[in-house]
C-alpha cells in the first residue's frame, strides 16, 4: 500500500513536472501555461456537462425502480476525471479526459470493475454494510454463490447494493 501511495504522490507529480519542463523547453513558457490553463477550463466544463448527463441517468434509473449501479460508476469516473483535469500536468490531463469521454470511460470502468470482482473472489475485498452499531463486513464468495453470511446479517443477497431489510 505504501508503494502505491508513494507512486501516486511522489512519482506521478515528478513525471508531470518533467513533462511540463520538457514541453516548456520545446514550445516556450506561455504556450505551456496556456495549455495547462486551457485543459483546466475544458476539463471543468466537460466534467460539468458529463456530470449533468450522469445525474439525469441516475434519476431515470431511480424513477424506473432500478438500482443505479452504472450511473453511479459513471458519476464517480466523471468526478475523478474532472479532478484530474484540474490538476496541472499532462499525464493527469490525458487520464482525466479519458474518464470524461464515454467510450473510454466505459472501458476503464469495466476494467476496474473486473479487477474489483477478482479481488473479491480472492477474498481481498469484502462486502460491507453500515448498521446502527457501525460497519459490518461479511465475506461473500461470488464463485460459490455463498450468501449465508449476508442472510445471517439480515441482508437480501439478491440486491446488487446490499442494504438491511426494512
């Protein structure tokens, strides 16, 4: 975990800085600053537009009585993409834009979802619920369809989002 955090907070900013310095040497200071400013403005407006579309899809899912899993994933991806675009740097801009473009966002979200499912199947990730007594985590083996822990906790294992019964 420490290595991942070190990579995220040390290596990525150093790469971003090196790329910005290199770009500044190639095209000059003002065009480089203009690019950083323009990607921040474009990212904010794209994140707003995509966020409003995602909110409409979320409300539509709720209105039709379905659990909004896809729109929630899209909304989170748009939020992360917008935050990455507001962060100065070329690598974060590229990844941020890819999270705002629907086709690449679907691909990235699908890959991340598959990865989380693998981690859950390996027992690294556990499904948790918030109860009045605090969070409870119940291991559920998706390979075997084992829902005994969920039933013991009073959960409906058929729900995509695990919630306590009414």
